C-alpha cells in the first residue's frame, strides 16, 4: 500500500482497528523503495526523494545494501557549499542499515524503535531480501490503539521551553540547533502582525497562526535538491504553521497529520499563544507513560474494570504488554497466572516457567519472615503495598526493585487476584551510593570526610561516656607536603596522599577511624583507651610508618608528619573542642621540630591565642609603618674597615613593644606576608644605600636577607630588578643572603634562579653555612660569591680545637672556591684573633658593632676621607 492509500485507510479506521500484535511489519511497510546507486550526486537523490514524497533513500549496489540517506542526514550538509551538493551518496550515507523481519508484529517494532532510537528500518523477508521500509510514522498510524488516542489530550504531550527562531536568523543556526538538539523541526517566528503566507501551503489549516512558520528536515532536504539555500530561516520555512488547541484528542491530531500529509502540528493555549510543537515521535514517546497510568487506573477501579467494554479490556491488555515495568498477576491463592514481556526481560524467566508457581521463586533470601508478614498485613488491611525488595533473577543475580502490589476484588468484594508492578532500581541504588560516598567519603583516598568523622566522633563520645572510658582525637598534618605538590605536580601529590592514607589505616585498629579533612590534613579517632599513653603509642607508630620513603615513578619521597593529640575526658568533653585542641597540639609539634607528636596542654591554648593575635597584628604592621630596619656592619678582619652592612628587620608594635624576629618572621613566612614585607625591606635598604652614596661616603655593600617564600615566588627576580631600577641601586653594591636549606629544596630550579639574579649583577651570599646540608657537590654548582659561617661554630673557636678546626676547614674551602668568607657572631677579641690567624676575610658580631637604626649607624661611621 502506498502512502496516500495508507492515509485514507487510516482515516476510515474504527476504534476497533486490528490490534498491533496481529499486524505484521510486512503489512504496513512501504514496498516501493527509493533505491539509488552509491555514486549518484546528493542533490539528485534529494530531488528523487521529494518527487516520490519519501523520507529516505536506500543506497544499493546490485543486491547489496550499502547504506541509507534520510532527511535527517540533510542537517549535516553545508547548504552554502555548492560542492557539497555534488558529493556522491557513498560519502554522506549512514551505515550499516538497521533491518527488521517482515514477519514481526507492529507491537514488537514499537519496542525496537524505543530501544534502538532510530527512525527507519529496512524490512526484509525470510530470505533476507529487502521488501520495503518502515518508519516511526508508520507505527503511530498502525498501532491499533484508537481508543487510547481518543481518550488522551494533546495537553498531555506539551513540554515547557519552546524556543522559536526569528525569521531573520541564519539558516545555518536552524540546522545546527536541529542537529545538536536532536530536533526534526524548529518553529520560525515572523513577528507579531505577520499574516503573509510563505511557500509550503500544506501546513495551512485550522487555528492558523500567521505569525509562525516551521522548518523541517524535509524542507532542508528540499534545499539540498535545489542546490542552494536562502540566507535566513524565514525564507526557507513553510508557513503558516498548522495548530490545534490543547484539549484536542490525539486521535484527531493523528488523523489531521495523516490527512494533511505532514508530521508536525503546533499546540496553542487558550490565550492563543503557541505552547509547543508535537510530532509522530512525540505521540509514540508519550504512549509508554500513559500506558502505565492507564494500567494503575484499571487495577484500582475494580467494579468499573470488570464491567468495562471489550475494547477497554483489550486496551488494558495492550498496556500491560507494552509496559516497561514488570507485571505479574496471581490468583487469590498466590499462584502466578500471567506475566508480561517486561517481567521476562527483568527476571530472565519466561511465562511458561513461572505460571502456576508462587512468586517466591524470585526470592533472594535477603528479607526475613517478618518483612513478608508486614507486607501481607498491609495487603489484607488496606488492599495494597509498596516498597523496595531484593529479588533474584534466573541467572542468580540479586537486584533491587521497587514493587507495588494491589489486591483486586470482584464486584461482590471478594478477593480474586493480586497484581504486582515492579521496576529494576539497580541504577538508582548505584547513584544513591555514589551520592552517599561523595557526601561522606573523600573521593581521592576513600577515607571518611569531615562530615562522617564528626558523626562517628559524636557516637564514640556517647559510648565513652556510658563506658567511662577514654577517647583520643589525633590531628595528623604532613610536613612540607606543599613543597612536593608544587615541585612534582598534583598527580604525584595525589598518589602520595593515597599511600599515606593506606599507611594510616594499617597503623590503626579496626574500630578506630581515620578521616581526611582536606589537603594534607587527617584526623584520627581512637576509642576505648586506658589512658593518654595508649594514644602516644599509636602516634609513635604512625610517625614511624609515615617516615618510611614512598616510591613513586622511581623517585623516593620522604614525608614526615606532625601530630597533635587531645584526650577525652581529660582535656574536654566536647567533640569540636577536642578537634581544636588536637590542632593546637599539632602546631606545637611543628614548632618543636616536626616529625613528632604532642599531647595537648592547656598552656598551648593560650599560646595559640597569642599566636593568632600576633598574626592579626602582623597583617597591619606594614600599612601602619611599624616595621623598622636596623643595620649591622661587616668589618674586614685585616684593617678593621667597614666593608658592608646587613639590613635586619625589626617590628615595634605600639602595645606589644619590640617583637622578636624569631616570633614574627616565621609567622610572616607561614601567612605569605613575607613577600610584601621582603620587598619593603629590599626597597628601604636600597634607598638608604642611595642616601649613603649621595652623602659622598665611601664604598659600602648592602646585604639583605631573602626568605624561602620570597625566593620561590615566581615574580621574585622581576621584583629585584624593579627595585634596583627604581632606587638607582648599583647591582654590584647589593648582596642577597640565602640559606642552604632553601636552595636544596629543588637544586636545579634554585641554580636557575640564582643565575637569573647573577645576570642582574647582584652578589649572592650563602648564609648560616654549616648548619644545613653543607654538600660540597652542590656548593661548587651554586653561583655564589660569599660564605657566611654560622655563629654556632664561632662561639668555641678560642677554646675548642674541634670548632677551630672546622672553621679553618670552611675558610680554606671557601677560598679554594674563590669565595669571600664571613664569620658571624664574633663576640670576643680572642675569637677575632683566631679568625685573623686562619685567614678569614670578614667578621660580624657584637664585638664589632650591634645592629642600630640607620641614623645611629651613620653617626658612628667616620666622615668620608
């Protein structure tokens, strides 16, 4: 039957049309295929489609089906590229072509369309020969559910969010929106008051909305056939758009689509505004949900269901067969009398395997007798039950399902059947588990997060109170983890954290809890302790476990840890305070040298508050001009001339007085304030040096200490260059002092940065030499000018032969490398004499001069000679 005849036959169909499970695909398929060779130009294939009024062309080579090109594929063609129209079908066709046997029913075909998400199937006979083609439109027109279509209103298919394209929009925008959004048409808005008709009068009809038109895949295919396209959507769209009211039945819409030979109709609201655009595919998609609602209504409406017409019973049967939910019906004794195809798909059991048996064949054993007793009580008392059940498939797989059971009674009120509807909710359960994991567990390490830790701590505190036992909270922080993360990358850092988490778990008892609080911080809850010593033993075990090297990509990484411990009820009985106290104790462990643990003491809290107040005050020190520089001279051992001066930072707080550098400089490092403060120090020192030069005094090198945080800052070298330029500082007059430890963090990067500084012309000094690595292999690689021997070695050189020998060796080493050698902390004439005898170049210390404000330093220096 060709398409016009099919439309006419359907218009004459009665509500008692042939059921879709009796109609075969062969009966509704269009047998007159449009077949074209693979080398046929695209525009010619599109022209033939238009002439035949079909939506697809099958590409064949003899008896072989190579592919298919449909109106949908036209959306992928660049309509402004003339060469595209000349492309052979082989270059643009879709392959492989999905096929279905002519012998299957329309009902089976409906299910395939839903599962495969395609619009066309090639129909083949038993021998595999092609005999026709079938589309979604053919299914809707031949589904045999006219009764259902008459009951359903267009309003049930209306979706929110219709977005019409302006008529002036580029055609390419329309095809892109259709292609990316999976749309087969877009509405075109010509503006209020537009009443003219465009081409495509087949869309004219009742409820004309002259303002709107429609651009469909068929319109695009027509443009391909014409080998050209207008620049705007409005010039290509069909107009006006045929519309119906929201209360029109789907049966009327289907008849209208068939009579007009179109695929889309607009839906207008009561106020005349356009609500949506619906098509054959929308009707097909809307059937599934409606089927389930109809079934539930049929099960609840007992007397009405029993007294309904044969057509209503038939519709219910079709709904059951088409439902994606598993449906099982038993008699009053609980023996299965009927199941639907979805039951077989979900459980693996065919109807012949379960009919006559009890539903317990599906039992997984996870629910006990009490569960089923409660279920039957509900069925007997209220006539229905709903809940989650774990059942077992034929394969043995256990799965969760959402089950709804309804007791069905006859017109006399006697129980006759039970109907059960169920849905596999495995994916829902998996999603819930993933959400729960994200809410309560750290995604990187799999450890509990802060939220779950606090819940468990609350439970453990309640248990400890009842049992009158102790509990400890340990705050675990990795030492210098940021350095590894910054230098080796976050991927290495993440892998290190995973290994640290594994070691933490291995160091604890099964009942203990370890959680990741974020970054490199972990929290441990130890329950059922006899006393604080038990917590200390565990902390010592953790410190030892984490200290072992971690091998990642052939590189050994050594990470130490600082742990703070707070004990219940000794320190506090509140969970939040336990965590806070453990945090305070952890910072004390860091202050004490790291790689250790500390038990909380009340004095620590006072120290923590003092630390916080100091940090707050330090944030305002620079803007309030509370920072000062004192200057200590460096003197030539031979001759006693002042050859350099070191700028030393001081902080005079209006209330705290003079704050020790040992207190505030580490705090500035920790908070990052050392970067702006360090720039201020360098700029101020260079400005003083300029004043020294302008006063006509002799040569003097200015020495400035650089912190590790400054040195690692990406903008450090540029900052030094900028200060030199802005203060007119001769680069040779500036010496930057750096420590061994900061250079050894990343030797190659440190050397590169030192070379950049040397390129500016400044001198470099290695401060506190002898207290760090003192590696000769690295020392010769560092481009430095000066070694400063730490005061630790100077203090005993006048009476300790070992100290004297070490200092002599360092001086000899420095000279052999061509470096100046400075001795720090010279406090007695005897020390100075030993240094002079050993050939030391420069001395610095209280014997020679204490650090002074700039004015005092200048006052005691001799006038220029």
